[in-house]
RNA sequence: GCCCCCUUGGCGGAAUGGUAGACGCUGAAGACUUAAAAUCUUUUGCCUUCGGGCGUGCCGGUUCGAGUCCGGCAGGGGGCACCA
């Protein structure tokens, strides 16, 4: 018998699949469709073992569904715009385009040997002109529909690199590349009106039955709906009332001052007249916009001198302060502060010596607030000091509703809903992104390009030797004609956030060469994505943006109503981790060792010279820690099937799996063993015998268990059942024919996970055609029924004995047998049991 | 600070409220071999006076029966965070 050579077998089957075009998705009205999609990769340069796990999971589903008779769409593409390409160009010359497409070629070359069932004819990169041109068309339609608009917004600005930075690019208040102090700058930018759909996006989460509850919860929190009261404070000077929003209107009697954001119209108006106010506003705007920067920032306030009247008592005047912690884009940009029941307000009041008024106390303790605000949960009952709506003891929730009712009845305020979700700023002052298809005309203002002028292509002749956006200093590209007046105009030089690219690619895969963003016939057939698979890190932004885009595409006629929730089912897979091997160098710095340098003995690791290394298990793979597993090396050593089998085994798919050399080795040995068993089966000539039925029964049980496991995304369980059945088959004395049937079924059940080995065995055992085209085996219910079963007997809930009985033995017979059991007789010691519980087919419990 | 999740042998993990530890790794013993590799077989939660006893982070509850359900605590992880 020959050894199973993966380096020969795997390419052989890949060529055969290609030649037969088995993975090309075809619209077939006579068959149900199934669309499985893994989040497409960023072409960073090389694939990662985490990619292997991600795509293998999708492949298992895709191949399984093919065998179940579905017309399957399983595409792949590249999320190809973004900063790393520009950074590479800045660091080592070259062009982002060349860098990106070269990376794509390398990564495609690394992915193909995995034998994934991908329809490569649909491949595209988001930096393909064909793709981003359609994205521009989509943008224009959204502009038309009022879903895109321009407004001023505060951004992190790096004055050295002359660019806007994302929050995660600000480290310690400094730009991550330049090290320059980051400024907050107000720029006019483009926004998607995602918050206009906040309620809809929140409500629809309830229907996402096959999404992880965790992701749904994260999105709910992100959208952040709250209910509160909006009302106006009348100004003593007779100016327009100051509108405030509060979720705790019940604490109105604890009001200490009215606060407005530095960006509030009143503050801005004052700044124009009063240099002191202007200076304060400038001071208050310092620092980054990151959570960290915000947390460290000290509370700053400026007393405007304005006074407003308390709505419940016209004689009570409150001062109006400008405060740096009040956000302009949440609520009305103005608040009333209740320091007794809000820590932030309290800090501010203590600093500026403003009054602190308790409005309620705990039921047990009426100590006035000192340094710590009293903030009970809204469901906790508290005692009110003097509540205007007449409450004495009530929860916060009750008091809030009572106050809103009271204010509405009195006509000075109304209950409103607010969302935390902000509009999505999409402008990026970058080159390597989709150009925003508008021009700036001196006469007509901001004018959208005409669709017939699309695509607006990025110019190729750019350089990155000077900081800033190359599009800004490319006059030939910037110069444009105004589509409205025909006069000279300038192109918008901002490009789109790369999250835009990934917000609709799933729809584009249904018709990747269409001359419109989508093709309705194709979209109607293929959408929605039946199973989407990707990392939990995209739980909020990418998935929320995609949900928004699907709705926007429906509004603009690019998707049907039925596709407005684009992903029917979502699965978030865990990472592949690997131990880090660390020693401490002479200089006291950690030294990281490659796994090949470390010898493992009894759970400890040693270098060649005998030095013991620290083992940090289950660490995220990182080049700097020398613990990256390279898929290409694994495939070269063991083959793709081993890599696929390993990443599916051991750990549940949603959890991290640790790559270990011994585990990979074990997977390899197992697959070799399956091949040996199959070769054995192929040669056997033993006659049919009594063992046949038992083997076939085990086979049907395995069919049922593996099918269930794959359906339930429990790939590790499917692998475990296949191990078990392999052992059963190997030990079985069944006749040649039964063994052939069992082994062919084993190949079928393994085929989604180890497709090459499965094809080879299928062919060896005279299976017809490709195993991937063979109909998925069905478990025969008659074969799942066991004639005799082992029934455990518990005495007082502890297992003490067991009965071997016929499966359908009547209950009273079981009782008799149980009471006659040696262990039971001994325990009863002549007495009678207090209770006897018989659960048919499951258990007997004797209570003494 | 607010919200959420997790905790089972040496390790990864399995168990519709019904035999805890499937399956794999690691370790041990043995077979084959001149030897090694490869392969195969047996074994591997803890304690034990060999009768059995104890065991799913800790404390309590519901139940005939709890890893699973409920309450509290501890540890670990994640999300959000001047959101009024």
C-alpha cells in the first residue's frame, strides 16, 4: 500500500474540480440557493492561519450544502483600499496599487492550495475601477435620496502628516506616525445619515434570530436608545429659551446650573463678541477625541453670566455655564446639571463651588451627598425629598415617567427618544480610497458628478514623498468641469472610508461584472447571504454599516425589500492562537524563540543548549513574538487537508483554538490512518456476516450525528464523531461489502472538511463522479433504533447499577427488574423505596 | 463607572435537567524491530484500608435527580464610556 502523498493528491483534485467548473455558481430556478460568505480579507501580504480557519468553516458549509442539493454561491474578494498600502508606498517607495495587486496575487496563490470551493470567476478587489465606479454610482443615488450630506465635524488632525487620524491612530495624544501633538480640528466632511435609521436598525435586531446574541447586544448598546424629557429654560434676558434633554427629569429640583457645549450656538455667538469666551472655547477643544483622552481631560467651565428660570419656580434662577464635557451632537447640546445624582456634574460643581441639592435618598440612609454622587439604579426604590409630581417612595423609572407625564400635561416639556448612534463620517483625506464623485464649483457650490462621467478614477501618477493627500496637489486631476454650469470646478479630493467598500460587497458578488451596482435578477435569486462568517471584531461597525447600506440600497432601488437585512445568519469564529516561547536576554529584555528552536519535554520547553523557556500558552499570533504559524509551511509539510482538519478539531468554532505541533501532527497521522483503512477496505474480500448490521447501524448513527453537528456549527463535535466511527470501522469484522459502504460514507461525511482525501477514497472505492457531487447520506431511522439498551439505576440520585433491557420494555417490567437488582436489594435492606422514578429509555432512580 | 459572557482531568474540550470527563493531545506500559522511525495494543480525574469514597471556581436554593435552572460571592475575558 502506498503512502498517501498530499503533494500529489491535493493538486490533482484541485485541477479536476477546476476543469469541471464545479464551484461556479449558477442561477437554477429548480433548486434552492445557498449563499455562504466569509468576510473578505485585507490583502496585507500573506494569508494567516486564522484565514485558513475562517475559510475552512465557510467551505465546510458550502460543500455540505452542495451535497444537500443547493445551488451554492461561495465567492471571494479583497478589501483592498486602505492605509497600509499608502504607508508602504511612503516607507519604501512604489505605488499603493502595485503593492496591493502584488499582495493579492500572493495571497490568492496561497489560498488556492487549500482546495476551497470558491467561485473564483466572481473575484474582485474593492480597488478595481469596475467596483469603486459602481460604488460612486451608489453614492450619487444615496445623495439623491438624502442619505448623504455634508457638515462640519471635529476630527483628530495630525499637523505634521497633514491628515485626519482615526481614534486608534492617536497614541497618547500624539499621531502614531509623526509623533506630533494631535489637534482637534473642525472640517467640513461627508456623512451618511445612518442615525436617521437608528430606530429601524434597532428594532430589526429583534428579527435576527440566527445572529449571536452577543453581537446583537453590542449593536443595541451602540445604537443606544434612551427616553427622556426635552424642555426649554426661559432666559431672564428674554432671549430664545435654551432647550435641554435629560433622562432624569425627575431630578429637576436638584438642578444646579444649565450647561451648554462649547459648540452650542449661544457659546459661539458669545465667542464672537467676547475674546475671553473665544479663548475658553479654544482651550476646551484641546486634546484628542479618543475615550482615553476624554477621560483624562479635566472638567472646565465658564460662567456666561446668562441666567435662566427654573420651569417649576419662576423665582429660581440658574446660571448658564459653558462646560467642556457637554457634547454638541448628543441631545440638544445643553443640559441641566444635577450634581447630587450625577458624578460628572458633582465634580464640576465642587470645582466651581456651585450648589448641590439632594432630591432623593435611599430608604435606609439620608446622608447628604458629599464627594460621591448618589446614583441608584433606576429600578431601586428611593424616598423623595419634595417631588413636584407628589411622589414619596418610588423607583427612578416610575419618577421619570411621572415627571414626563407631568411636564407634558403642564405643557412645558415633552418626552422624546434619543440615540447614541451618530452619523457616519466617511471623508478621508487619503489617496488610496474610492474618490467621492462631486466637484466644488465657485458658482454652483457642491455639485454631484453626472453618472455618465463615472467612474472617477484615481490618478496613477502620484507621489508620497510629501506629507498630505497626493490628490490635493495633483492639479490635473483636481481640475474638473462643473456638471451644472460647465464652468471650471475642482474635484473633491477626499476619498471614502474603506468601511464603505465592505458595506455592499456581498451584494456585488451576486453580479460582479454588472454595469450597475447590482443586477436585480441576480440579487433576487442570490440574496440574502444565508451564512456569514467572520471575526467578532466586526460585531459593530462593519455589520451595522452593512445593515444600513442594505437599507439604503433598497431605498435607491439596488436591492429588493427582502434583502434589507443582508445576513440571515451570522457566525463569529475564534482566533487561532499559538504559544509564545520566551527567555530573558542578558540585557533583561524578553527574547522570543521560534517553535522550531524549542524542544518540549513533559510540558516544559528547552532550547538546544538546555535553557528552559517560559511558555505563554494561547497567545495571539504576532510576528514580533515569533509565534506565527505559516499556512504555506503547514501545507507543504502535511497538506491542506491536515490544516483544515486541525483548525476544525478540538475547540468549538466560536472559541479560540490553540495551534500545537503535536495536534497538527496528530491530525496528519489520523488522515494517513484513514487512508490505510480505506486501502484495506478496498482489498478486503471477507464474506457478509453477523457484524455487518452492527457496522451499518454505527454508520447511520454517525450520519445523523455528523449532519447534526455540521448544521449546528459544531465542527469539533463532527470531527470527534468521525474519529469514533473511524475506530469502529477499523475494528469491525464486517464483510467486504458492508465495509465498503461504511468507508464510502465515511469519505462523504469527511468530504466537507478534508475534500481531497475524501475524493481519493471515493475514487478508490468506485464511487461515482466527485464525492462533492454525491448526495449527502441520509440516516435511516430504522437503523438508529437499538434493540437493547443499558439503563442506569440511581439510588438517591447516585448511579449505583445498570440494567440491560429491551428498548420497549414496559415501565412496570422495568420497575420489577430495578427492584430485583442486586445493588437496589442491598440498599433497601428489606424495606420499601419511598419513591421509584422510571424515565423510559433514560434512567431509573430509587429513592430510599 | 455601566452592560455582557465565561469558569469541567496535566491540556483542548464532550454531555435535549437523567451513567460527568465522549473525542483528541500529553504521560505510562507493552508488541513488532538488531535498533530507531512508523505502526499496533492496553492504560491515563482525584483519594482509597480495594468495600468504596470524592469530584464540573466557591456558598446556598429548586428538584427524585443539577456541569446544566435560580440567588449570592470570587476569578478571568469582552463591549461601551464626559451620551446628560
